[in-house]
C-alpha cells in the first residue's frame, strides 16, 4: 500500500474515475459529449422528459428559434470535430498554439456564417456572435486539456492508480486466492 506522500495528487478523484480504466480512458479521450452539447446549444434544444417512454428527449421550446438551421449546424459541427479530437488532446500545446488554433476556428466560423447567412437562416448578429462563442469556447476548453502535457500526466495517473489497485487486490488475495481454492488439495 502506498503512503500518502507516494499517492498522486487528487488520488480520490482519480480513483473514482478509474474503476474500469479502459472505459475511463476512452471516455476522457472521446469528445462526443462536447460536440453534442454544442449541437444542442446551436439548435436551442433543452432536455424534456417524455412521459410515455420515461426517456429524456431534446426538444426546441415552442417560443424559441434555433440560432442556425440543421444544414448550418452540421457544417459548423464538422469544423468543430476537426479541432476537438484525440490528436489535439494528446498533444503538448502551449498558450500560443492554443490561441492560434482557437483564432483559426473563429475566423473559419465567421467566414462560414457570413457567406451562408441566408442559407443557414441566421436571424441576428447576436445569434451569430453566440454561435462563434459556442464553437470557440468548446475548442479552447478542450485544448486546455493538452496544455503542457497536463492531460497526458492525468491519463498516466489514472493508469498508475489502476495498477496500484490491481497490485493491492492481488496482495490481499483477490481473484488469485479465490481461484486457488478450486485447485486439488486446497480447500480453505
């Protein structure tokens, strides 16, 4: 067992996230939640309980107009997915690189909505500003994971805690002792 000095910082938080390290790591690297949140925000959708199925559905309230139509949302989400991915998250980015990438997507989004304003049914300049903000904020927050290898360090700690838990289980007997009880001559 590790002493408190040997345990990684935020051990309890990491321990909660690492019960199934493969799924935990995949969840940390997948950004479908980020893209989905932006998609629902662009469409002005809110979760509503479906009384019939008991499931939560995403609906647009009757008094709300989406910021952008479906075609425009899909175009911008494609742009977002290009920047919110494992390649960037697992990189070693500094503030200058992060700002360059965020500025790049801001310019791309502004160009896209300016050229396709009518096609994407954007209603107001305030809507356009919100759209740009949603996309750039999502990219910035995601890229902050990659700043100075912080995310790689975090993933390493998840793996380290998982190894510690496995070793600790084996030292206490764990599955090995249980399986040994079924061997001939071992009845206790």
